[in-house]
């Protein structure tokens, strides 16, 4: 029987699966940026976004903590630190920086973070922008809000639709957080789909405001 693995209490990374350093072949633990023996920067590997940033995999992230972790890691991977290194090490450092930025961009925004958590749990979400809606109740809500937006003929009317959409988005975010906290994946998926639609709605409201401003600018 193989020895049981141990995992980091916050990230879930396997702490007992070291890999050889590409430069000196010393053992390097998963998630380590540099080899302890030769200090060569290591490839980014297959860490998920939460593990890469040293955070617990959950929806309710503290934005300030996320920023602290990101900028601390970013400082270690700044291109200036590798200007005199070999071409291979510069390329590896760039891969590390790219992976770090991708993780940060995904986790800092609630919607991509929620979609990522669902996919991490094996639940795929349509990568579209939310324009296509299959749920009947959500479809009716979307149609009503879009109809109100289409009929909004001035800035005040658009502002009313925007206020409603923003309030609904706040409720959707709360529903997403509650579903993830309860580990209710079905509820989380439904809430995330609604959040996607409301995010799309915010884009449509901005477009409607721009169209009205353009119409006013061309009026005699």
C-alpha cells in the first residue's frame, strides 16, 4: 500500500510529490517558484489558479488578500530579475508570469471566478456571453428587462433599468456566494447563469446610453 499523501491545508496542493529541477535536478515541491538548491526559476506546472496564488479554493475571496498574494508573487517574477539569466530561464520566468496573470485575472472578477470553480468541480458553463438563455424563468426576466431598455427613450429611463439590473446583480452575487458556501452545485450553476445574463445586461445598458448620447449629439 502506498503512503498516504498530505495536502496543503489551504491550497490542496500535494506536498509529497516533488519534481526534479530542470537545471540541477534537485527535488522541488509543487508550487515552488525557485529551486532551493540552485535558485533557478521553475516552470509553472499544472497548478490551478487558487493554488498558484496560495489561496483556498472558494468563491468568497478577500480582494485585498488576493492582491497581496498576486503582487508579492509578481515582484518575484518581474522580467528585470531575469535580464542576465539564460534564454531558457527568461522563457520559464515569462511562462510563470503569464500563468500568474491568468490566475489573477480569473479570480479577481466574481463571474469568471464562479465559472472557474464550477469547471473545477466538473460542471461546464456555456462560454458565451449570456445572450442565449434556455431557462424559461430567466428567459422571461431577460425579455422583460430588455424590452424596458428598448423602450427607454432618455437617460432617466435608462437609469431606472440600470438601477433594477444592478440590484438584481447584487442579489445574484449573493445567491452565487450562498450556493458555493452550501456546496450546492446545482444552485450555484443556476445562480451563475443568472449572473452571466445580468453581466451581459450591464453591457447592453452601456450601449443604450451611448446610442442615446449619439442621437442627442446629432439632433438639430
